[in-house]
C-alpha cells in the first residue's frame, strides 16, 4: 500500500470514528436513563440514536472502501486493527434503512418490556429478587411452584415479539450471504463456529460424568428437604428459576458473613488493595432496587474516556456482593485501557475477555482468603467453611457449564429453524443437559423468559469462553506468583500466616495483591482491542485459549472436589 493510500485510509477511519464516538455516547446515556426510570422519552432517544448509528454503518460506499483497504494489508498495525473492527460493524448493517428502523424498534420494545415487567404472585406484583427469595427459602411446594411459574410469565408476553425479531434477523443475515443470524453474529464477533462448537462438544462430554454424579447427590438432598421421592422433583424445587446455579448447600450459609455489611464498601476495599480505584465508578452508579428500574445488573462505559457506571439492585447478601464484584470487573477493564489508543480500540479485546475478568472477581466471595480479608470471617471459621465450599463450587461450575450449553444449543437451533416446536426443544435440552424434569403437561414458551435471547442475541457462548479464559488467566497469575515466591500480597500470602488457604488456592493470588492488579492492567486492560482476543490472550498468558486449564481446575484428573475446584464460582 502506498503512503498516500494509507493516509486516505487514516483520514476516513478518523472521520467515521468521530461519528461513532458521538453516537455511542448518546446511546449509552439514553440507555442508562431508560433502565433507571427515564421512561418513554429515554427509550425513544435510545432507539433513534441506535438507528442513526446503524445507518452510519449501512453506507455501502464506506463498506467497500474498508474492504479494499483491508485487502491491501495496511502496514500500520493500529490502522489495520481499526479497519477490522469497522468491517465487522459495516458487515451486519448492509441492509435497507427501513429494516434498520424495524430492528431497532423491535429490540427496544423487548428491552422496555423486561425493564418494566413485574410478575404476578399471590395476587400482587413482585420483583425478581422476591421470586428468588421464595425459591431459596419457601418449604411449601405449591407456593414454590407458583413462584417458579410467575418467573416465566414474561415469556408468554415476549415470545411472539421475540420470534418475529428472530425471523427479521434471519432475513437480514441471509440477504448478507449467511445461513442465519447466528452465523452472521459469530462472524462479527471473530469467533469461528466450528472451533467454538468443537470446544463446547468437548466440554459437554467431559462434564457428563461429574455433573451426573453431583446432580444425583443434589436431588437426594432436595428430596430429603421436601419429603419427596427423587422422581417427583421438578424445576421449582431448585433455588434458581433457570438452574443457572445450585441451591445453597444446607451446611453453608455464606449470607451470614454479609448480612449487615456494606457490599459497596467491601468491593471498594478489595479493588483498592489490587491497586484499582473504583470510587469514581461507584459514585456514578445506580446501585439499589426501586420501582421502575431495570432489575438486572450491568456495567456500561458511556464514553470510553472514564465515564464507567454500574446498575445493580444490591442487597447485603453473598449473591449481590458477588454480582457487584463481577460488574466492577467489567468496569476496571473499561477504566484502565490505554487512553492513547484510538476510540475504536479503547474497549475490551472481546466480550469473552471482559466476561473472564468479571468472572474472576465475582467468584471470590466463595473463597476463604477473601472471606477472611474482606468479609471479616474469623480465620479458623474461614478455613473450616472453605473445605465445604470447595465441593459446592465444583457443583456450581458444572451447573453453570451445563446451563450455558442449554442456552447456546437452543439459540443456534432457534435461528436455524424458528418454526420448530421451540417449547419442546427447550425442555429437551434442559432434560438432557441439566437433568431437570419438565413439568407434566406444560407447553409454555419458557425459553422467552430469558432476557438474553431478545436483547443480547448470540451472547451466551461468551460466558462459557469467559470461564475458559478466566481459568487460563488465573493459572497464569498463580504461576507467576509462584515464580516470585508468593502472591505479592501481605505477609503469609504464600501460605504462612496469611489469609486462610492462601498459597494452596490459585484464586487467593487476587487477595490484597497489587502485583496481580498490575498484571491485569499491563497485560490485559491497557491493550484494549489492539489485538484480536486470542492474540491478546497469547500475549498475556503465553498461549491461545486452551480449555485444559478449565478442565484441570474443575473437571479433569479427578479434581472436582479438591483444591482445584475451589478456584471458581459463578458471579
């Protein structure tokens, strides 16, 4: 490529990037207002700006120019990477503007439904938190069934709109030369579909035996609790409406270490000890439950210039403390990018990359070293409970993997054939992969109650890839800590006099360890999206994504209940 042509490419990319920055900031601000009670006006502004951004990338001439410059293999690696990211954005938007408007309208409509919906239970409208409390604590089977069914009520309202949106997305993808929207989305995410499903197939195979064994033990426990034969158990006997996580172990009450504690203060102290300041993030955030507010949790980087925020609905319990640590993991990734990078690169390398950091952090509320250091759990008690938590953590990780496989397999199947019996496909996968019996005679679109299918399509595989990446990063951190004779944390963090279990548990390398914080900033966060996600991982850890780290820590070598199992939990 001649210098002149490269200068032209630079000028074009700079111009488009400036427009993307302006529109993206407006979109983020409108989305924040809409999900924090801003109402119809905020939703309409969000939809309008999203439509304008998609319209920018619908420009066919711009797309052709980006394609030509990419094929010329520009010499400047930063410019080449910016062109790659622009190409991925242009690719999915080479559609008529009226189609863009229709996509945005339908997606915004679904988002609004999920934001404002409250299930009807026992004659009153209740929040997701209230439903979870019933499923965690209620002994009466009929009340549990009613709560579980209430958690699926939104599916009936959403399903027709979701399926219309699936058909529209598929038409767009086929017009662009893809078999369906699922294939298009993976291409835009720089994920090879064959490689992805080879990894997922392997995970399914490797987790069958340990999950079956641990699920059988869980079923016996639940049968004893509810006075039922195992074969009478149904989804409402579990503590989570989708069985994304197992019920709390009867002899483990982590919530007692968090009751009356300020989750925000605990999280701020932990990140401070890593050398990562979250005070400004928390000050901008909306952290507590109220009417009219989105009931989920998320992190948003409004401008890629430091305005990072979190939405949450915090209660003083282990789950919400874990969720806050998780979302702050996203937030510090966003905050600590290299500010000298161009706008398009001031973002995580990949969705799975930022999920991996969030998962690393969210897991820590289940580890003895963190409980002792931040929740104030007495050392001997932390050590004692740590042994019991390890086995539960193995179950939690296996539960999550099997649930994630349900979502990924279902979503690919839905886009391949939206006209099939999706209610049956959903429960076939749930029974096969999660070993949860479907309710007799039920024929409802329970799948549609999962918000991701409508508002974050083709996303769930990134949670699984994130767990694999987290295992690899964790192993790298532990390996480097061992190489320098300890975690770099306080005295005793190498196992002598430090937090309970430190040194024997790779997760504890993150406890009170600024060296671990520097590793994350320098090798991962600052790189932003300068490299494709797998190349970033290679530079950070020495190799591309290798599922063996996850398998070793949670499944392989008979380690499911050993120290290896204690290195992760689902945040």
